[in-house]
């Protein structure tokens, strides 16, 4: 039982060391991730569509 309490004390100690981002930083990081995800999705979607068209031309 002592090991469990020691574990949670350690967790609490580590959480106190964490530097949490400000609200502004969190919003900025979130927007960055969303924009990056949309760009990557658009690139992959375009590549998929292009390859599909290429295979349709080859198979005809």
C-alpha cells in the first residue's frame, strides 16, 4: 500500500514541474495542428485522386 501512495506522491511532484502552455499558446498550437492536418489531407487526397485517374486510364 505504501508503494501506491509513493507513486501518487511522485506523480504529484512531477505535475508540479510541468510548464503548462498559456491559453494563447494552446490556441496557436491547436490552429497549427489543424492547418497542418488539412494541408496533409489535401495533398494525400490529390495524390489519391491522381493515381485513381492514372489507373483508370491504364486499365481502359
